[in-house]
């Protein structure tokens, strides 16, 4: 009996000691959590301030040469010293361009609009008509704006990514800084791309008008007692045709605004001015794509949009059939549903810029 009593007393004493430790240590624990919260909040504020600086700060001037790195490589293979002053002056006079009084974010958006990457399977195709010089100039501009807010204790990463077609591995991007570690604080913003978009819901509706009429007729027949499998087959065929037609409009606009855009020669500060003539593919070829043949590239992109939209398109068909069956979709409603869905597959106007900040290990 005494042993049992002693065991109970020991247990009570142990719990009392644990409680006392908790009381003693709780201010330190709470203080540590509070300091971490303040530090995290400060880093987030710093990341937000730094991103705002990139977005609003003006870069007075930087020079680059269109295809200058390619010309240097050719000159060197012919025995010409690319560092010779005469060679540099001549190539600068012929190939030189400049950017004046633009924000670093604006230049990053322009660079993203002409540094396309297409991923197909395990292969990567880079559509890069400009030079490493221009990319380096943009990176220096971004770095200069970021470093106005950050001292040597901090490292950062800036990424601007533009994906005009939903779910399709076709993007324009600019990145500078170091790889982002776990625990870094980040701030993001949407950046308007440097052109106007003209593919609206009304344009899509006009382009797919025959398909929409066919779907409305098929729905009427189904409501009148038509077979489920026949309706589903007709609906899928019309939806697939609608996606192909709208994709063609989307691709034509994106390429027309970027790779195939013709800008007046006097607009020397705009990198898009030289995009119609040059292409540069240093990565693995992704199939028989001819970069200077617009029809081939447009067909490839349209096929990619259809391929990567197949599951969402099946989901749209299911949604329409279910709505017709339960009465939640009234006659004519499917037209608006389809046009609105096609509009969600295209977002050409906005890119996402993210800036991450963290304290370096040796700070």
C-alpha cells in the first residue's frame, strides 16, 4: 500500500515540475515566436518594398546589341578579336540599341514577351530572337533597383513569368538573383504586358457561331427524347471545334504582339522592334518546328492548347449534360457557358512578378 502511495506522490511531483518548467519557459518561448514573427513580417515588408522599387524605379539608360553575341562568335571564329575597339565600334553602330527612361519592371515584361520557352515531353524549345546582351541588361536593371533597397545581408530572387494559355507549357519569363531557399519571404504582383489584347468574348462567340448553333440544335433534340450517347458525341465534337477556332485567334494575337510584331525602326528602345527577323534556338529541338515559318509554329501552339485542354473540355461537356438533365441550364444558356469557359483558357494581358528576400548565411 505504501508503494502505491509513493508512486502516486511521485507522479504528482513530476506533473508539478513539468508545469513549473512550462511557466518558467513560456515567456522565452513566446518571446522567440514573437521575434520570429516580427522577423518574418519585416522580411515580407522588405520584399514588398523591393518589388515596388523594381516596379516604379526608372532606369535612365542601358545599351545592348541585337544578336551581338552571335556576331562576336562568328568574328572570333574568323580570327577577329571581338574586344578590338574598331570591331566594337562598328558592331555597336550597326547592331546597337538602347533603352531609356523605363522602369525595370517594364523592361522585364518586354523581355518576357520575347523570351519564349516551349516544353514538349522531355524536350525544350527556346524561341529567343534577341541576345544575351539584352537579357543581361535587363537583369542589371532589375538588380540595380533591388539593391537600392537591400544591403549585403540580404539575397533575393526576382521572377517574372507570363503564361498566356492556361495550363499550356508555353511561357515567357525573366529571372535574376539566387535560387530561393525554404523560408524566404516573398511578395507578388500582376504586371500588365506591353500591348493591348483584342480577343474578347464577343470575337470568340462570332468565330464559333456555327458550333454554338449546332450545340443548341443538339440540345433541343436531346431534350425532346434524343439518345444520351448521340448527344454527348455531338457536344464533344462541337466543343472540340470551338476550342480549335478560338485557339487559332489566341495564338495569332500572341505571336502578332511578340515574335511577329513589326515595330517602326525609330523605336530603338523597344526589343520587340527586331523580333520579326531573328530567331535563336540553342536548346534541344522539340520536334519538326521551323522557327521562321509562322504557320508551323502557330499549328504547334494550337495543337498544344487543344492537347492540354482535353480534360477541362471533357469536364465542360459533363457540366452541360448534367445541367440539361437537372434543368439548371435553360435553353440558350450553354452559349454563354461555352464562351466564358473559352475566355478562361486565355490570359495574355497579365504576368506575375515575384520577389523573394532572405538573410544570407554569413550576415
